C-alpha cells in the first residue's frame, strides 16, 4: 500500500524545509525515513544517495530506488541524486556521475561530491561488508567527510547482524536541545550517565557508528 507516499507527493514544494534533527528523531522511532518539515527560511537542501556496489548489495537495489522516490515525493529536497560507489582496489572509492558522450557512466573521486555550502545531505547505503570496508577505504572516506556537510549511513541489514560488519554500531540515546540550533549529544549505553539535561529531548537509537 502506497497511500502514504501519495499523500507526501501532494505536498507543495514551498510548504517548508526539512528539519534534520526532528527527521532523525522521528525516523529512528518509526524505523523508516520520515521527513519532518518546518516553515521555510531559505532554500531547500539537496540530498545525494551513495550506494555501495559490493557483491551482496545488488539485493538492495529496490530499497535504494524506494528511498530515492521517498526523498523526491516528500517535497523536502530541492534535488535528489543517486551515485554508486566503486572499489578500485587502491585509493579512495570512485563514484558514478552523468554519462559521457559514449553513453557510459563516468567515474570520479568521491571527495568531488563534497558540498562546501552544507546545503546537501548525503546518505551512504551500505551493508559494510564489501571490499571497500575490508581494506578500510570506506572508513577513511567517511572520516574525511567535511563536518559541515551532513552525512548518515543507511544500514539495510537487521541490527542483529551489525556486530559482524566492518562498522558495528554503539547503542545509546541521542539527545537534542530544545532550543533552535542546539547541538545533538550521544549517550552511550556503555558509559554511566545521569538524567537527561534540562531542555533536551532524547530518543532511542539503534546505534552510532564509529569510523
């Protein structure tokens, strides 16, 4: 049933912009991408999906296409792009861009997708078990991603399998400041912590990844 998708598709593009922290909170609670809009104060952000092309990732092609459609139909983003990450066996991963004159996709270094303005969100879709992860190239490119460019990893495998991957998650609680522009804090289950700080809202997270 896709009634929810049709409802989101009817949203006018000028209704608002994506509230990134509220979207993260609601999506974590719902177990699926659930955009949250707020009144527009400027241009809508762009979003790019970077799909790993490891041997086992072919089974998730449909999921990535559904994610792309959800991003487009939400009305939250000005532009939605999908790129594929390729392992060259040496150096950083390469990504596909628009096709060349011969009709074949062009490859370029992943760092060329950095956005210095911070207006583009990036979702990396990966099971974290392929060659890019085995040789550490994926971990390096995530670590080197600019801090002002929002980035998140979408792990399609069920949480019980995450510890077996090259990027196990650390369970805990995210806390978001109730004040506009406040920072998000992560409290690990493995560390002692007291009650939530005043003015913060918390939500359960399946885990934060360390790279």
